[in-house]
C-alpha cells in the first residue's frame, strides 16, 4: 500500500502543472507565454555584442574621467 502511494505521488504532482491552453499572465495562454519567453531570450542573445562594455565603467567622454586643468595661483 505504501509503495503504491509513493509511486503515485510523482504522477499526481505532474498533473498539477497548468496545461498549455489554460489562461496565463497577460491574457495569453501558458504555452504562448512560454513561447514568448523563449523568443525574447533568443532576441537578447542576438543583440548582445561579443564584448559588451561594463555598464559601471567610466568612458573617456564622461566628465569624471576627463582631467581638468587647475587655475594658476595668483601672485
């Protein structure tokens, strides 16, 4: 009895997953939402350059990275 209950438990858990044609987030079905997520991931992979610069790195054109000349002392 216990053995059959342990075997049936994973099957019952698998049945709890929503079907692809059930309503999902944003008014689309679960299957459509999965397809949109996969498509967005594919687009993100195509748009990223091979060596993307670090967003936190300062560029030479930024004011913080450009050296400023100090005024000459008066006198």
